[in-house]
C-alpha cells in the first residue's frame, strides 16, 4: 500500500476504536489510519452513507464483525472508493429468525440496564477457550460497552437485524480482499468466512490459530501480519 493511502477501520457490535488498539501502532506505521464511528444510525445503509461522507476520497477498508456488514454495504454504495477490502470475523449472510429473536431479547435486557451483564455473559463465547479468564480482554469489552452506550447498542442491533443478504453481491467485489477469522470463532463460524472467500475473486482466506471472535486482542501479532500482507498486496 502506498504510504499516502488511508486505512479505514470499522469496529463491530458494541465495539469502539478500542478494539483496534492492540494492532493500531503497527498499522499506523504503514500510513494514515481512521476509525469509523458507527453508533449514530440504525440501518446499514445510513451507517455506510455516513462513514462514506466522513471518509477520505479513496481508502483501504477493514471491517470487523458488524464492521464487516458495514464494509459490504460500503462496497455496494461506493465500490470505486475502496482500494482494498478486509473482512474480519464476519459473514455475508442476513440475520436468521433465531438470531433476530435472540437479539431482540438482548435489546430488551439492555433497555432494562443490563448491557454490562449481557456482554459479560457472552464473553466466554467471544474468545478462544484459553482466553475465557482473560481479565484484560474482558475489561476491554466493558470499556467499549461504555463507549457505545445503550442507545448506540440498540441502534446497532436494529441495523444488524435488518441487514441484507450480501452473498449475491460478493462476485462484484474486484479489489484485493482478505478474509480473516479465528479457528475457534463461536460467533461466526469459519464456514461463513470460507463462503465469502470463495465468492470473491482472488480473495485470500486466513484462519488464525488459537483465536476466537476478537483477533485484535487475542492474536495481535498474527492479525498485524495478515493485515500488513494484505495492505502490501
């Protein structure tokens, strides 16, 4: 990547700029970095449109989890502005009825002031089994809960529930693409990452070892290595 090419990073559900903190110093050395604010709108189309308004004219784009859904929407709205694409622990599929019902239950609990409890209960499934007692990563999760807030979380979940099926548009992606995931991601199965990589011409699939849904804090060095190779491609 040319050192003048900006890198735009998009966090996931109930995540903020903090999720990229473990990898940011290394990425910063490669060129300018911007982290999108994705908590102000309640649809993927509106979130992507706002990100595009605030983004540089052309950029490399990396989205983690929900950030991947936003990245795929950006590819529909303005593919000519994206020089490279990284889809991190995400999927192209829409929400299932079962997932939507679960989300609505979590939203109701968040409205009752239980967002912190919701996130703590889900933590063991977010990370590799060896990280389930990792106090530092749990502290990071809770700090991000505060960054996003209940209203932001509700808007994000509303957008996720209504997201479209991105599988039919994968073939239209022409820029160099990395699909990155963890070998123990219990939130979005590896099969969905392989599905995206197979659907995008020339995409590279990287599966990190001993890693769950949060590769930035779980495997920062391997994550940086994969992203650096993608940016250099």
